[in-house]
């Protein structure tokens, strides 16, 4: 009888210990509206996370875009969200004035490198033929009154244009002072304006296959601009990382283009339970094939480098860092 009592007590202690460490979390994932790429990514990530016993994830479409999404975490309006590594870095350290994003000290990353987006710079072929200008560096040196069209204020495309000019020592206002034009509008309007030669160039942050750029290059002769080595190095200092755009990504692009980009990352609060963050990171890394099946862009996700600073932007959550360390993967 004593042995039986002892066994019962031991079993009870084991069950208590197990239950003490059982995960239990009801999380919200802040994402963009239905139909966007962001929503597609979020649903794929949600399905993977919900494979974890005790964790539920509900989507809430309260994100206006990846640039401003760190604010959702900072204001406790979401438990998870997606950003890009560079905006995550800026949000953590300086804020993003042009997007009205204050410093967000309470954000952390659990995984980066979800995607293969890049800064895309294009002149119209007509502009190149008429001016002989083939690089942004030459354009700035000559202070040419270029007609630049970019995405709306606060978008990542607008920020990409701002940062390219910033590392070259100029601003949108400088272009206007040269007699040029800086128009900020929607993607379809950018495509139409370039096709009609109302503008000379555009700068954006996109991925291969982006619909408007694909259509533009099919219907109009465009010139793919190669950024200078020093320009790219300075952009990497700001939080971007090197990306190579293969030849024939766009119609008429016969050579590869070396550029830089900022890939998507998953943000959480620094206050998230460490075991929950660990479990989410583990689930993502061990279900990368499921992510790729849900969205081709997520196929670029590589757990072996997902914790590197170039892909996370801000610091890793301790739970995520612990997983990468245990696996022998890169992490910072």
C-alpha cells in the first residue's frame, strides 16, 4: 500500500510539473486587409503556429502596412505582426518621422528573411536616350530636373526612395529645387504615368513578379538602374542587405541587377512569455515547407539565418534566440 501511495504521489507530481509548463496563449496577429500579400502571409503563419498545443492565434486587420506595424506591438494592439527588417530597426532606434512612427522600445523579433524583396530603380528608356543618364549617382551629380514618381507618403516604397536619395546627400526638396518633380501616388497611377512618359523614373521596394512593374515592363521600354557600390554599402549601414535580381526578372532586363532589400520579419513584444516565443520560433522553423506551400514568397525563409541581425532589424526575443542557439543557427 505504501508503494502504491508513493507511486500515486509521484505521478501526481509529474502531472503537476507537466501542467506547470503547458503552454496557454490566446494571441492576436495584426495584419493588413483581406486580399493583400500581408494577409496571405499572416494566414500561413497563423496555421503553423496553431499546430502548437495550447496556442490560438486570431487575425485582426488593423495594420496599415509593414512600415507602421511596429506601433501595433508597442501599443499592445497585437501580439504578433509583420514588418521589414529596416523599418523594425528604425522603429526600435529612432522612429520613422515620415510615417509618423515613434520610437518603439518594446518590440522584438522572432524570425526574419520571409521574402526576397528589393529596392527597384527604373528610368524610362526615353529618358536615358534623351539625357544619356544611366545612374542615380550621375543624375544627382548633374542636379538634373528629373520627374520622379513614387508610392504614397508613409509607404515602404516612399521610404526606399527617401533612403536612396539620403545616402546620396539629397532630398525630395532638392529635386524640386532643381526644377524637377516628385509625385507620390498609387501603384497603378505610377505604372500609367511611366507608360505615358509623364515621368522619367521611379524607385520602389518590391519583389519579383510585382504586377504593376511586370505590366509596365511588358508595355513600355524601361531601363533597369544599377546602384553604385558605395550607395549600396551606405544603404546596408541603414539596415538593408544585399540582394541580386536575376536576369529576366522584368521584361527586357537581360542582365542581373545587384541591389539591396529589407525582408519581412515577425515582431512580438519583449514581454511575450519566453516559452511561447520559443515554441512559435520552433514551429515556424520546423514547418518551413508548409509556409512555402501557402505562399511562394515565404519559400525564401531559411531558419539557419532567420535570427541574423540583417534579417531581423531589431533584437531577437530571448525565446527565439534560445531556439536558434540550441539548433546552432546564426543569431544576434
